[in-house]
C-alpha cells in the first residue's frame, strides 16, 4: 500500500467509508468503525421484518456515475488500510504474548511462513 494511505490517520466508517469529520459519532469495534448514520440505517433495517433469506447486496447503485465511484475508491482504500493496521496490532499483541507464527497463520487460514512474511516487519 502507498504511504499516503498509512499517513492518513483519519478514521473512516467501515460501512459507508465516510471520514470521521463527516459524521456526528463513530463507534469502534475490533478493527472496524461504524458511524451514527449507518447505525440508524441498520436499526431501520432490523426494525423491518425481513422474511427473505436473500443475501444482502452491496449498496452501490447502478445509478452511480463513474466519477462518483472513483471518488469513493480512496475512502474504501483508507478503510482497508485502517483494518490492515488493526490486524497488525492484534498480531503484534499475540507475538508479545509468545504466540507462534504457526498458530497465527492457522487462525488466519495461511501458512506460518505467509503470516511471518506479512506481519513480522522483516524481509
């Protein structure tokens, strides 16, 4: 990832990708954040009795222009960098506790070597 993504420490909603400066409140979870607007949307969805078991669609409208989608890409990339950074912190905590690369790799569904290469900071 580019240094620009990691240099931007602004929190972004993991659902709508809005930066914290564009929302009233941001709620943190382990590696994710949700804004007050998305919480309200979730509440209204949960309030409706959905009998359908259909897989929910990603809320990207076919009516969005290419420019609107292009404007959204940097926000999505920032959310991705935010999640990657949080994952790195959790792995670092496990390593500080002496958890092996094999166990970390297993938890992530990758080989020990792959986990080490991605998270050790060594080449």
